[in-house]
C-alpha cells in the first residue's frame, strides 16, 4: 500500500497559510508570501529531494487552483524539474464543489474521502499532499497519512491558519532522521505515524530523578 506524505511549510508558531505569495489565500491574511524571503538553497535542495519518487499529488481545491494556474506554464524555466513532475503525475483533488480540472491528469475525489484515499494508496507508492490545509485537517483527524515532512521557519506571525488547526487527534510519531537546519534557521523534520496514542506519566516520580529534594 502506498504512503501519504504531508508536505508542510510553517512558521515557528505553526502558521501554514499562504506561504508562496500574497494572492495565494488572502481571506484577510496580511502575510501572504511569508516564505519567499526565507528560501535558501539548502531548503530548496531538501524540497527537491522530498519530491523525488512522487507518483501522485493529493490536493485541496484552493491549492490545486493555485498550482494549476502556475505549473503547467513553467517548463523550460527555473522550476523546470518540478514543472515536469507535476505536469506528468496524476493530481487528485478533494472538493465538495465542481472544480475546473482542465490540468492534464486531474481527477476529483469521491464524497467518501477515506475510501477515495485508500484507492489512491492502492494505485500509487508515494502520494504527496502539498499545502491544502483544510484537506490536511481531515487527513490528520482520520489518520489518513503516513509521513510528515515539516519545514519550520524562524518567524512568528501570530495570525493565520495553522498546520494543526482543529484536525489533529492524539497520535504517536517517530522521527525518521535527525532534524536538518539551513543557514538561515529553517528546521526540517521528518516524522512517520506510529501505532497507539501518546502515553502519560509523572515527571516527579522517584525513578525519573526529578522529585522535589525538599
């Protein structure tokens, strides 16, 4: 069965709204494009590596519309490798409406999201969810994901949609490899979803070595 990867870009306070540009997701959000001044060649290389082996995209309606307006026209430019990849692989769109699916290889998911996602996993090996924060909340809530690739940028915004914005449920994760830090302070972490739910304990218990000495 294929793996669902959540590719997420966030601030230190985990705002993930509209990192790419001012018009990406306005809705009164004053910091659209916050990621652009923080892009570094190290981060770019990490993102390129993360997309290697991708054989399908799973996108929310808003992110799909942004991508469909940009990527099909970028071949031959600076984004040539990603353009070729995104133009070639299937795109699956989660939407309750009737999106324009004129971008080649695009398909709207059925109303039963869990069933639709599992069908995609039977069909593909590496499915990437990019942006699509509303869809991400559903995938988090239903635990319909296998990996999280998260880039945490060294800024705090205080406003905007967050990466874990009402969709997260108690979930265990396993760090796949040590965090990587770019020269400008962006931290890249990769986690895999693990079985069970988070355990609890008492840090003041004697065997923890943190009991009060007085």
